[in-house]
């Protein structure tokens, strides 16, 4: 983050009341020196009936820049006017098809204009909207649809064939959505009496995904400010977002982009080379990724990377899982001071943000507290611990979720929600996450945090990725197992790695089991499935 922006951001965070601060962040992002004087009043008047949620944001952009492209893929381009009018028509069509305010609607679309039409069309009816993971198999989808009590699913054509018809669930595919849009044109709908609740599914790495409920209303501006404060997103940006829109990061940046009258470029499936080409061809200012995507982009052939003109990039926003320190440094070296690491979760929203300056100084930091967010490190008794002491990470955020659809929520201590992670603050107020609470390994009575070993292994130029997990062991209770992906052009000796770890870290942190694999198992949003790695077999010493 440039020094001038850092000083301004610090002053706004610490000295200005939240409501004024958030408005200033929004004003800074939404202001253009070349603005035609009639645009802002039109936008404010259009947004007024919809409060301050996503419908208000898109209504404002449609009134302010109707001819600007809102969503673009290689196959399709949709302007803000077309998006707004098309979602009006879809809402009418859904209502004609029998969808009512009491229905619960699932959206099961890959990144495309269809996803956005479905999201906005359902929101204009005021129904609860559940964002479904397009990577789920038929059995898991059926289970989630039943558990979330969905009555209607808006989906891609090929997904409709997987879902089938029946079981009391109305299925409307992309082709049918387009028919409804063509069949029910007209003026604006009356704004819904009740704003839609958005329900985002957790990653589901340990069973059925939970539905995290996020209500509309007053928290919207706070959630936006948490990102607009430290990250210089601006009016009319071109944003490349390969992250699935059903993911919390993909959804948040999509909605912020639509509110800033941005052009959001995306594709139904992520491809590293294609994403890099999008950035270059569209002269994108913003790229939104999860670390696994960023790693694949950096792993493209050196000649291809060297030829790519990414000089337009000012922001690479990464979130969703930990980003290795070596990858942070590589990105900063290759693309310049543009990387922003966002730490948070589906439940607590944004907690901390690390800008380029902080990441250059401390590549593994998760950054500083976002504006309006409390982040505390507590011990097992719920008492704050001193800086430098590892404890449990808790967050209080006005944009936090309202609980799970099946009941219950995250552990709450005096209004702070548990993230499920452990970490510490250093003396400069930077957060460092050492891992999930359930990832901590107790081996021979010693507490071991895998991230320390993983960072050491990932720093080796021959290793593409390394993950450390705990496995059952009769002698030690748990033993350490390292699962390693070696770069294709390299060979690696297990003995070398053991010696390297023993030289740099305590001997009890040397894994007893090493397994070499071609790739690591991941969720659709790039999170590593550690449970699968614990159950697979490796070669022991």
C-alpha cells in the first residue's frame, strides 16, 4: 500500500466515527473527476427504493452507466441496463411460474451473466437465496437441497440434467431463464417488502456444507468498508474474477464491482492461461483469486509470463486459504506492489488485510485489522493474550453471519466469533495465522503447528507444494506426515528434506512419513482436503 494511502487509511480507521468513515471510503471509491454532473443524482434516485443492499448498488450503476458492460465472458457481454431490465423480467417470470416470497431459491450456476441474472431476479422477489456449489455431485446436491428446504433451483443447463425433475423441487435451467426474460419485459418491479437473505455454503471439507445466513441491511456498508478501506478499488475498474461467485470472496468482490459500475470479466471454469490473457487483453486493474489459482498462474511457462503485459494491474486480491510466503514474494517480484491478502471466513467476513508493503516486509502475515473490525487473540478460557502469544482467533464484524440454517453458530465470546484458527499479533499489530485449531498436531506431548514446517518445505525451489498433517501413531499418539508435490523438472531425496528440517527446526518437527503425489486434493474453491491426506498412505522411514 502506498505510504500516502496508508496514512489516510490509518487516520480514518482510528480517528473517525464508523458511519462517517464508511461513507468516506465509499465516496473515495465512487468518485471520478470526469463524472457528468447528472449521473450521481440519477444513481441516488434509482437506488433509494432499495435501501443499501445489492439491489440498490446495481440499480445505481444501471442508472449511472447504463451502457457500460457489467459482466463479460468470451461468449457474452451484458450491460448494466440489460442486466437490470433482464433481472426484472426474470423476477416476473419466476413469479408467474409460481415462486412466492416464502420460497427458498437455490442458484446453481457457474460464473456467467446467468448467475447474476438469477441472483438479482430472485432478490427482486425477496426470497431467501442459497448459493450452491457447482462442483458437488448429484447425491450431495440432493442432500443439500433437501437440508436447505429449497423449493426452486435456478441452474445451468447441464446441471439441470444432473438434478433431474421431481421431488417437489422446481428446476429452471439457463435456457428456461432466457425464455422467461424474453417473455416478461416491462418497467421496474415494486421493491420487495423484505430484502432477501443470502445463504452461503461453507466449504464442506468435513461433511455436509453448512448454510451460513447473511442478512441484508445495516451491515452492508460495514462489510464493503472493510475492503474499500485498505484496498484501492475504484469506480469503473475492470475486474477479472475467476473465483466462483458462490464463494464468499467471489460474491463479495462481484457485488462490490457491480456497485462501483465495474466491468467484471469472468469465465465458467478457471484456466490459468486464460485468466492471464483476460488481464492483458482487457487491461484489467483488478484480479481476484484464491491462492491455488495464483500459484497456477505463476507456474505457467516463464516465456508466457514474460510476454504477458500486466502493467494495468493495481490489485491482486487473494483470500480463501493461507498463501505461502514464497508465493507472496514471487507475486510481488513478478507483478509489482499489487498483492493484497485478505483473511476472514464465510462466517466472520473480512477480518484483516495485508497490503503490498506489509507483505514485502512479512510475507506470511494476514495483515492488520480491517476498518470497523475487532480481532482478538484469546486463550482457552476466553482471556486476551499478549502480543506474540499464540491463541484462538476471534472476530467481531458488523457483516458477520447470523447463524447456520440448520441451527447453531460459531462460538461466541462477548460478541466475538471464533474463526476456528489459531494465531498471534506481533508488536506492530500484524496478524499471523498458524493454522486451524484442529490442524494442530500433538506428537509425543509436543504441540506442532504444520504451517511452520510447510513454509520451510515450500521455500525449496524444487517443491511445488507441501502440506503437513497428523496421522495416528501408537508410540507418539500422532506422527507428522508430509505430502509433497515435486516440480516436474526436479527430483528430491527424502533424506535431504529430513536433514533440512532437522537443521532449521526442532527434531520432533521432522515428519516420520513422506508421501510424494502429483497433486493435492482440493475443494472447488482451492482449499486443501487435509482429511483425505491423513487417510492416504505414505512411505515411512
